[in-house]
């Protein structure tokens, strides 16, 4: 795809981070295994 077409359709590729965060949270609730969802001491982890 050339630059002009990419520039014209780039607005369709953009998504707000709040919307993306909501989508990722819902996928995590649906598809993450229980061993990941119900871990102990997750509030004490540092990232």
C-alpha cells in the first residue's frame, strides 16, 4: 500500500487506548485460564 492510501485509511486503524483496554480486559475474563485469573498475592507484584 502506498503512502497516500495508508494516510487516507490510517484513521480506520486507530483506536483509543481506553477502548483497547476494555477489549483486552473482556478477553482476559473470557479466555484466560483459571490458574492465571485466581492467583494469590497478585496485589503484591511489582511491574
